[in-house]
């Protein structure tokens, strides 16, 4: 708080002290988010074996992972001499790193605003602006650090002999599109801050937006809680598998890099959605073996409850999990909403929230990766030094399925919450 001047207004000294405190807290928020993301990315990459990359590539790889976690673009590069050709590309978001950074930054952003019901738009914009400026500088540093080049071996087969004969020594590396990555990273931060204000029950809003919080905030909170519950269930299952079947390093790599990728994919499949994909070459998916079996086919494969159940009947538990967790989310949403909101309104709110959630999952859950090396046309995609992987949803089918799921579970959750005391509800007193 600022000290008032004799005229009743905040003095300039107090105002400067408050501004300095705001910058310090913004710096702590940004550094805490970067540190959390860096630790999770480094541990996940170490568990995946990236610490053994040659020529000191580990630190740049960690930086590149952090850049992709906020939506940035990392471009793969390659060179193999005048008589050779290399091709490579990678599009994937390590959502464990993304989620960690979002939670830490959102907590730091909201902490100075707690215990308040209303905040002016100018105040919120000023506080968010401080965080954004420091985040922008951090992103520039990350994108510049996320670049590296190292040599690879061709092996002892025909490609290796041709490489020795023609002096083709392959180099692979990665770099970043700095302007694009910085822009997308700032947009990501804006989304995190807006979502934090929408979700947090105690976060203040400008007076003009208070009328929307009854319909938006409970639904947003329920969706975030459901997504986190899916991740928590996945972590528990992964830990049990690691303890009983081994492969602890691989399991921890999945937990620390891609657990939300896996579990939120399962959420959409449980709804009945279909994803198309294919795996070719030495790629290994950080997912259960059944997914790799379905996707490793000559043609583009469909990934849904039917195709997965042909390999493992336990995937039907995804449907059960969706029913339970969506009903729980709808119940929580209704219980946190004012009593005046009717059951059909809860159904509509739930449907809209689930549609937006599924749409987000379909956007961030896509995977595309390929690499190839050829010398004199030998060894192009299909050889030992090549591979291709992609996974993408049937977007509008998945979004369309979210509508009836949201309407049904939203209405059912409202009925289940009828006997829960809610805000604005006045119950008649009963005589003794």
C-alpha cells in the first residue's frame, strides 16, 4: 500500500516504492517460471538419455525444449556435403514443461492480487505488462541459446562407405525462429494470465467484467481441475508401472516431458474422437506400446477406441474415466455457481467449456517429426537414417462430440448438485 500525501493522494516516494516492488515481484515470477520449466525439462531429457548427446548439446537442447513448450518454433538443420542431402523437421509441444511453467507463472501473477474482489483494468494491465516485458527478455535469451550443431555417424553399411568415399560428413543441429518464437511465447503468456484470472476463485476482476464471472469462472475452474486430474491419474499409473515392470528412466521421461500429451489424448479418445497418424523408422513414441502398434502400419492409421481395443481391451477404461471425471467436473461447476443458474444453463456452460477444452487439446497435441539422409540418392526416407512420425486429430469430429458430452454431463452434474448449498441460496428455516 502507498502512504497518502497531505493532500490525500499517494505521494511520489510511495508510488515509486510500489512500482519498484511490482517490478521485483514480476522478476521473481518470471524467474520462478523459467527455473521450474528448466528443471522439469532437464530432468526429463536426462531420463530420456539426452545427457549423452555429443559436443555439449544438452544445455541447448534444454533451452530448445523450453522454447517449444511455450509454442516456439525450433528448426532442425543438416548438412552432409555437396553430394548428400538431409531433410528434417519437428513439431511437438512437451506439455509437462508447458503445464509446469503455466502453473508457476499463474501463481506468481495472482499472489499480489489475492484477498481482493475488484481491481481496475489499468492496474491489472500494468501488473501483466511488467511480467510480459521481463518474459519477453527471457524469451529472447532462450531462443538465442537454443541452437547447436553436432556430427553424426553414418555407420558401417553402404551409406558409411559412400560417406567416406565422397567426404560427406553429416552434421545435424537445430536453431530457432527468434521473432516467431518470441511472438508466440508472449501470446502464450497472455493466455496463461487471462486463464489465471478466469479460473482462480479469489482473483479480482475489473468491475465491468464481474457480471460474467458467475457463468465463466466455475466452468473454467472445472475444466482446469479436470485436466489436472487426468494428469495426476496418469502420473500414478506411470509410477505403478515403473515400480512393477521396470523401465524407470523411460517412465520418468514420459512423466516429465509428455504426460499431459498422453493423458489428454486419452481424454479425447474416450469421448469417441479419432486421431490419424503413422510411425515409420526408428521413432519411439513416449506412449504405451499399444499406440505404437496401431500407428506402425504401411498406411495412415486411425487411433480411436475401436482400433485400440483390437490390441488391448483395457482402453475402454478411457470411456469410464471420461464419464467419471466429466460428471465430477460438472458437479463441481454447478456447486460453485450461484443458485439462480438453472440446470439447462449449467448444461450449456459445460458444453461450451468442454468444446473449448477439446479444441485446445487438438491444437497442442499434434505431433510431426521426420528426418532423412541420402547420399547419391541412396538412403532417403525408408533407410536406417530416416524416419517419420505424425499424429493429428480429426478436429471437427472431436469438437462435435464434445457438445453432447458437455450437455449431458452438465445437466446431470446440476441435478447431483441440487442439495449442495450454493452462493445466493436462501433456505427456509425449519421449526424445532
